[in-house]
């Protein structure tokens, strides 16, 4: 009988934000091996077209499959919004092996209604995520009574990735986008951080919000959703290697990735370089 080849859970992001999700995976599901790939050479994805995001994401997913990952999590809202469904429907059925790709939007939208009393929810995200309308569409499937407001925050990712999250200069742009979304309705009582970079800014975000508004970060939600998925799909769970090992890849400069990654995951790490077509 052929022995089952096991592999790590792949975690993909266009840059560094997915590390906030990986951190929760490791905290809640520490037994598994994880392989993280950041497409830092082509980041950010937020302002890129659907076609570009799809092709970049698919290329990276293929690399993760080639590196032995039977399951890949798109820990990137833009990739989840612009590429996930197409990859699942168009590409996976024609790939060898029974592999799966999951995203971060659906787990969030499945439970957002549990947090809102006013039934008015705000989404803070990249331009790509907001213009995709993925959050309003998905939330309507589960909670048709909820009204969704959206605000693109194009300066937040550059602030985080340039190490300016705690600077005084960050306050202007944090307050600016919060004021803009709250101006859309005085009844918003729940804000979803619809980008995996944004938890790095959560303390400053909270400082500029009125009391009573709940902030939802995705890491914990997506980690709990993954745990539930593995319970419901034991055949996939059996294909995952266990050893608590973390492996990191970047498509850009390794030393830069190792330095900036510590902002997100708060531990020293060694990364490997992966070449992609640019």
C-alpha cells in the first residue's frame, strides 16, 4: 500500500499581513507544519487589476503545491476577493492531486452578524477588496438584514510595511479613513479590519473610535474556521504533516523580509528566496 505523503499548510499573502493570520494558526493549531509565502516583490496587490491579482495568486499557489502543501490559505483579502473563486472553479479541477485553496473573507462574513446589534457594519480594506464588493455580497448571503458600508484605506498598508505604524504621522491617515466611514452612518457598531495588515494598527484605530464600536480582526476567526474545516474534512487533515515547523519564503530580498516580518510575527526567522515571473 502506497504511503500517504504529508505536507505543511501553505499560507499565502501578497506581502507581510498574512503573518498576522499565521501567528494565530500557530497559537491555535501548533501541531501542524506551516509554509508561508510572501509575494513581496510584486506587493501591494491592493490597487492591481482582477486579472493581475488572479495570475499572481495562481502562480504562488502553484509554487506552494510544488513545495508539498496539500492545503493553501490565501491570508490576503485582495487575493481572496479577486482570485480565490476563479482558482477554485477554473484551476483546481484540472490540477493533479486533491488539493484545496481557502480564503479569509468567507470565515469573517459567516459570523459578522453575531457582533452587530444595530445591523450596520463597516468594512475597512484595500482599494481592491472594497471595489470587488466581496464583503457586501458575502454578508448578504448569511445576514441579509445587515447594511454594509465600506472604506478603502490605501495608505495603511504602506505605513505598516515601512515601519511607521506607531509613528505620529500614521495618526493622520488612521483618523482620516475612520472619519470617512463613520460619516457614512452614525449607527455603525462593528468594523471589520478587511486587510491582514490592519491588526498592526489596531491600538491607534481603537483610540480614534467612539466607545461601543467593536473591531473585528481576522486572525482568530480564520484560525477557528480552519480548525473546524479540518474536523469536517478528515481526509485532508490526514495529509497534513505535524511537527510544529515554520518555513518562510519571499519573492523579494530575504534580509528585508526577515527584518520586516518581525513587525508581524514577533520572532526571529530565516527565509528562503523564491523566484517568480515579474
